[in-house]
C-alpha cells in the first residue's frame, strides 16, 4: 500500500496596511534646495506571528529616510501586513514561507504605498529596488546559527 505524501497548502487571506507614517520636518524650506540629490537610507524588517491554528500574520516593515545635506527631506515608515493560511509544511519549510516567500508577496504593496506617499508629499517618485528575500532569510538563519554556536 503506497502512502500518500501530505501536500502543503498555502493561501493569502488578506493583505493590508498595518501602520503608515510620513514626515517632512523641513518643509517647505526643503523644496527650495538648489539640487535634489538626497542621501537615502532604507531599513527593512519582517516578522511573523501565528494567529490561530494555521493562520499567520506576516508584517513587512520599511523605513526610508531621505536627507539633503544634513536636513531630513522626508521620513516614510510603512508596515505592510498579510494574513496567510499555511498548513502541511515542515518547520523548515514553514520558516522559509513566512520569512521569505510571504515578504516577497507583500513587497509590491509596500513599494507602491511608499511611492504614492512620497509623491503626495511633493517629492520625486521613490521606487524601491527589488529585494532578494530568500538571500536575506538565508543570512538571518546563518546569523542565528552562528550565535547559537557561539553560546555553546
């Protein structure tokens, strides 16, 4: 008798903006700067929490700070979230799904939200470059493993 291999099931239940913030602390003076050559820093984080049974919330947080000289032109913070139903996956697969696959799904939404807010703030469009969430997840796993080995 051949045993059937369990199939993992994955579905998107909801995608939503959990938190947004847009600040232009030096407006309107920042608009009169002679050159628009901002220094931009991007911080990106993701996290997952189990809600109930096979439901998980994944939150992709992005913070962008644009400075012209020593003045902050704008600061954007977006937490893009999703609720995902995930079952039938081994723990390693589940970690990868929640740590890389789901943030990949959320990224286009957060990218659009940031672009829209920056444009509505009166600044040139800000388009985030694509992110390799698989590589970020692998780096995070390696860092965690290195930390565990260092404590033993």
